[in-house]
C-alpha cells in the first residue's frame, strides 16, 4: 500500500503525525505530488499558521486609466454583471470581507454574497472604524444578527457607542493604532483576525488606509483586478495611490480575477 500526500500540515500540533503513523504501520508515504496546487488551495491555513495572519486578497475594480472612483470618491460603474458575479464568488470563498469606514459612510453596503443559492456563504463583514462612526441605521448594523459584523476600532472609541453597536449584534474588536499615518495598525488588525480564526480575507471598497499600505509587508498577499473598458479621467481617484500593480509587496501575486 502507498499513500501520496501533497504537503505536510505546518500546524505544529499535528505536523507530520499522520504521515509518521502511516509509516510506522509499514505504509509507504510520498509527499510532494501536487504541492503547488495544494499550497494555493490551502494558502489561508498556511499563512495563518506560519505568519499569524490571514491570506489577503485585495480586490480592485479599475478603469482603463487605472482609477477606482470619480472625483470626490463618487462611485461609478466600472465593470459589468460578469465581474460582479465573480466578486460575489470571491466573497463566498473568503472567511471575511474588509472595508474602511469611508466606504460604509459613502455607500451603505451590505457586503453579502448574493449569488442564488449561496447567500449562506456570506463572509464575516469587517469594518475599519477607529472612532466607531458607523451609523446604527446602516444596513451592516441592521443585518448584524443575520451575518456577523466585526468593527475593528481603537481603545479611544467611546464605550457607549460600542455598547449600542454590541446590543445591535455587532462585535467590537479593539486593536492598536499608529500615529503616522494616524489610524488602526494593520498588523494588529490582521493578527486579531487570525486569532479569531480568519484564514482568507477579501479587502474591498478601495480602503484608503489599505491602499496607502499596499506596498508594505503588512498588506496584500494577492491583488485581484477587475478591469473595466472605460476611462474615468485624470481627476478620478487613482488605484493604489497611483502605484502600479507591480508595486504591490514583492511576494504578492497580481492577477486579473474578472
């Protein structure tokens, strides 16, 4: 008898034990066939175990002139129905989806998977909200008892606001902040999400803070781009703070997902 295994689980609590037991029983174990495919399929688990953070996909919808929004961050249609369906599939394949409070205030998104028959696969919704500015009347808060909502905030956020949001079903998670630029520490955010079991994190919404950090090690593992055929204009909001996709952290994978 022979057992063929793609990779060894990096979790130190179990790493190699299954293979060792099989070998002890006289069974031949070969490791390595399909290793690259397995590493891709289990990227979230591997990243969480090795680096204590999730595998991050930064989703961008960009116009033909590399813009993500109209002047003043006004939303504009960039892609079509096929791309939107692909994005909803990415949501279903992720443990959590993250946006900044600016996106929440501007768009009042729901951030669920709306593909027919896959609504139950909606990810945890995560909002970077240092001062807990999210409105209790938002669609995210109103749906917090149906689909989990985690609000990543600072220790300075007011307790009454946190209690009110918690009573509505949201979970308030306090993390460290940075002073330059002022905001939540993305390293701390990623570690907190990893501690809560998140392995795959989809970043949407053109989060300004995430775009400012897009070329630093705390940011994306993969950058998925949905490219539209039309231009927005030079006064539109540039993707990645006007950096090219190739400027994303060197270990990141930049790919067209739509």
